[in-house]
C-alpha cells in the first residue's frame, strides 16, 4: 500500500472504543472516578461498567442487574499500517474483537454475600501487521490473536472476611490476575498491553483469549499490602476455540506469586470541620483550595498521589523445548517487577496529572526463554489539553533482549544475529462518551525481530471500540 493510500485509510477508519470503571476489590481502590486506572481493554476484566451504548434495553437491563445478572458486550479494534520500514513497507491491516460476558452477583440473586460467577467468550477477526509486513516480536496490534471465537472464562469468585480475602476458581487466565495493570491496557503494542510480554512468551502462561483450569487467592494485608497466589494447569498449546477442558496431569502446573504495596502519598488530612491555624490555612490555600472553590474542603475530595508497586515470580513444571537441543526440560522460572506512581497534580481535587510507570521481567534460562530480559516504561498524563480533562496522553517504550541460545541457532541457520527489539509508542485517547473512545497512535519499531537486516518501521494507526 502506498503511503498516501495508508493515510487515507487511517482517516476513513474512524470508530469508538470503550471507557469503563470498576467498583472492584482490586487493591482496595474505588476506581469509579475518571483516572488512568479505570480504563479496561477488550475484555471485561472488571466487575461493573457504568455506561453503555445500547442503553437500558427498555428497562430489561436494569431489571436483570437488580437481580444480580450483568450482561456485557464490548467491541475493540486496532488499525495500523507501516508506511516505511519493516520487511514489506506500505502494509495496512485491521483487526477487531467482540467480547461477550455475563457476571452474576450471588448477593443480589439469592442473598449470598461476596460471590461472583463469570462466563465470557471472545470473537476475534482480522490480520496481523507485525506478522505480515514488519516481522517484529512485539506485535503492534494488541488484540490480534487467534482469529476465531474462543470460550474464555468460566469462573467463580468468593470474598471472605469482610472482603479482605478472595478466592477464584475455574477456567481463568494468568494474565488477568498477575503482572497486569490498567495502565498497560491503554497501549496498542502487545509488548506493553496485558502482561509484560516476556512472561507469557517464556512461560506459556495463559493470557486472553485463552484460559485454563486454575485457582487464584488474593489477601489484603495491613499497611496497604496485598498478597496474590495462583496455581494453573500448564497447557503447551491452547485449543483453537477454548473448548478443550480436559485435565492433563502429565503437563505439569504453573505457580505464580505476587506481593504488592499500594500507597497513597500526600493525602490531605484537612477536615471541613477543622478550624485551621494560620500555617494550616496557608498550606490549604496553596495546595488544597482550587480557584473559585469554597474555603473549607472535606478531606474526602482531596486526591493523593497513588502508587502501585509489586514484585512476583513464577515456576512451571511443564517440559519446554530447548533452542540448542532436541531434549525437553522442565522447571522453568522467572521474576518480574512493576512500579507506577502519580507524580504531579495541577489540582488536588481532580484526577488530572502525570503518572510514571515501569516494569521489567527476568527469565534467566537462556536455553528455553526467548526473551530472558525485558524492561518497559511509560508516562500517562490525564487532561493535558485545556477543556479535555478526561483525555489521556500516553507514551511508552518496550525493550527486549533475545536469548543467546536462540540467537546462535538463528545465526547458524543464516538468519542473522538476533540481539534486541525496541519499540516506542505514543497516543492520545479521546474520550468521546462514557462508553467510547478513539485513540490515534504512533509507534517506532527499532531492530524488528532483533535483526539488523530488517529496516526500522514507522507504524501509524488507531485503537477504537465501544461498550454496549
């Protein structure tokens, strides 16, 4: 496709995507307000969505939800083209995803507190620009994968002890519960979106749209701490439609653990009932009272500087193929870290401001891990443009080192030396409504596939969708 044709197609392919919030127990946060933490991707990761394009279904939806039955349909699409660079410049592809889900809350249905039953399926279509034209590892369209219908989740979650402990069992995915953040879901490149890519690539951990049998335990600890433990059936190759629900004990199991800290710094303790001293009043006027507001603000409306920090690891007893041997070996393992922190707020009562984040993964077994080391980082600013307080400006980068064993095999086969791949991404998410957005996106892929023989690629496109 010529560059002019590509730009024309990009302009014509306009749509919307989803904006949702959750009333969730995740990390103990109330994410019902606008912030970069309340945006979901192409599947219903969250408990509740608060606006839908299809409305109330003449009262039927409200009636169902009052009884604890919450149906959900989301649509997401990624369009992208590489006007220059890659293996074959001038390509353009479109891929999309429909996600169908139903959440049943047992408390509303028959009075059983803390129970949630989830069933979902995903239909994916389209083509993969990375595979067809660029030949890079960090695919530039995050929702591509298995263009067919997949049965996804079939799970039950039960909360205990004043909702401080949660247990989930059933057909679930590791990528919904470990090493993932709503911040990642804002990006279009699959090296960032979802789990940090090195973890599922090296471990074969289940990620959307593929689920496996598993169990997941989450416990809130004192001092804003959280502990997560998970055990999952190891599946070397997921079934085409997600309907192979057999147990295969000989495949082994995967164990994941994650320890989190979710602080909120600089949270104002001023109360509207307090009579401030002169120093307190000066501090409040400087940091708390926005122009035109009343003098006494309740402390509950003050926004602190949220942070999320975690470290985790995995172990798998499944047997893995080696790059430099015909023998398979078990006992794969790896580690990962994540940090995100709000660092700036122009108004202490608003979600506007800057969040910085980073993540990295280490899988030291060079003979079985395609990406032994990966590091990602990014910045997200809410409300950068005046008058667009809910829009999100994003920037991110993903860097991955290829295994020396894999590189040696590729070089011996005449495919060149594979070293690293680096991707930069920038985008601007325009919140059209409470249920839709449109996000122009630009990516720069350096050293595609780790090979210097493939030209660096410029990728232009957009992410879009709607929640019905």
